[in-house]
């Protein structure tokens, strides 16, 4: 038996097949959904040229790279003040751990000050604070920030104060500034062409009082030898 062609098959289906009309309610619902879909269909933006997308990607990459570079620099570039305070704290801790607290043991400033002669390229101020309850214990040479410095050792009760002194980069005085590193208090100031760092486990107010007193004496001329 020869199979009917497409036209004959279509005619046969239209003539013999049973037709089912959809309910009126279903037809209305389908039409309503179609109208709703037409209203809510988003307007499609025209596709951007490939060159624009490439430029946008390069811009985003550049911005991301710049941000990453800035973060890396902020992590790697440590402020000089922080590096110096860490170095000062390290030297203070080392002096307390061993037997090298002082190279010269003396409470006499006229013994300590001449001891530095020929050992440094500057003459550090040596302040006598015995009358204020802060006797001088001695002094030593130290190495801070890539250069030799004077380290003067004072005592307040059971507490040791290391006072590091070397020439300032600018002649302008700077008021004392308090910092804290690893449980130690530090005070930094400049006076009389010298910069000074005092470090101790003294409480902050006592170390600031020491710094204020020492700075005032540094600004005054040295009294003549007795």
C-alpha cells in the first residue's frame, strides 16, 4: 500500500480527526497571559561592539591593578617613624637582657660627657637629673638608624630609662611625642640641634615628665665644670 503524500495526509486529518475546542475560560486566560508577557518583556539593549567590550575590560583591569599596587605599597612602605621606634625598642630590650647596659658606669656628667670624645662625631648633651630623683647611671655607644648614637642611662626607682641622642636633621625644635611599642613607652623630641628618644617601662605620664625636664635642660647651655 502506497503511503499518502503530505497533502492527502493533511486532508485526511482535517476530515476524520476529532476536534476539541478549548473551554472559554482557558482561552481567556491564555490571551491574558500573552498580553501580560507583551507588556513586561524588557527592552533589550543593543549589543556593544567587541572593541568597546575590550576597552571596558582593559579599563577594569587597569583600575584593579592600580588598587592592588596601592595596597602593596601601603603594606611594604613602613613610615620612618615606625621603623625608628622599633629600632629604639630593640636596643632598649637588648640593653636590659645582657650585661651591656653601660660602657661607662658613672653618675657624674663630667665623667660621662668626656668619655664620648673621639667616639662620636658630635658632643651629646649629658643632663644631671639626680636632684629630681632621676640619677644618671652611665652611658654607652649604640647604633640606631644606620649611625652611631649616644645612649644615656637613667634610673627611676626600679625602672631603667634609655635616652638615645644624635644630631637632628633640622634645627627646628619638636615637642615631645608619646608612642607605645610592645609594652614600652617612648617619647621623641628635638631640641638644641639634637633629637632624642626616651624609652622605658615607666608609665606614660612619668616618662613624659622625664622628657619635658630633659628637653628643658637640653635647651639651656651646659654649666661650667666644677
